[in-house]
C-alpha cells in the first residue's frame, strides 16, 4: 500500500502568525485550520501574505522547509519606486545582507498580478512615490530575506505575497482559505496524487 501524507495549502492573510498558539491573542493558523496534527512546513512573517504549507508528515515537512532540497519559492513584492534592470542585477548575482550572502535570485519587473486580492489593511499610499511589482524566485528563505533584499538595493517592500512553493500555488485560493491534497511518501519527489 502506498504511504500517503496530508498536505494543506493555506492562503495566509496579512497579520496572521504561522503558528497555532499565541499568548498575546493575535490571529494564528488555529483561527482558520481545524485539522489536528498538522504543522507548518516553514514560516511566513505576520506582515506577509500567501502560501503556507502544512502537513502531518515530519519527513515531508523537512523536505519542503529545508534549504538543501532547493524547493523554489515564488514571491510577488510591491516595492516603493520603480527599479531599473541595473538595480535588480545585484539580486541576480547574490547580495550581502550583512549576516549572509544570498544565493542568486530570479527577479523581474511584472505588472500587478491579476489574481491578487485587496489587502486588509491596505498598504500606505503616497501620491508622490510610485510603486512597482517584482516577481522574485529564491531557493532559500531566511528571516525577512525578500524584504531585506529589496531594501538593500533601495526599493523597500510595501507588500509581500508568497505565490508558490515548488509546484504548489495559490491559484483559486482566497485569503483565509485552504485546500487539502494527498501526496505520496517518496523520499525525493513530492507529486500531487489527488487535488
């Protein structure tokens, strides 16, 4: 019999912690997901939105979250200002953030994503400062890394949405909603068996 694991794809809203309890009473995963014995495979800061994966399988959790497995993460970042291609080049090469040097990122200017929902609360609006959107794909995910990367090149992130982790995306998944898929327990591959 084929081993199956549960995998939950959750669209985490802004302001929600990627944990199930909080002594201060802030919103957590428990406000949205009532399935016992599932745990987040990686983190997403409370001021970021988007895809969080949860599973009941410890080895699957490690394969998703650990950088050595090089599961690419795709982010949409709304930044202050409009970077030129030359501004983005340091991120494509790898940039020194003080306590580590990032791996090279795939990065491009994009139009505002069509599938994007309104953020609650909205980002601050300043008529004198334009904003633009970047698509950033990285294989690592250190604390506040994308925000630190864009700030380092002079374009602070105003809104950050994780759209995909590996092959899994937020497609047709509204904020605060989740869906479950079953995956096989193979050691090096994580195919979707049933969506």
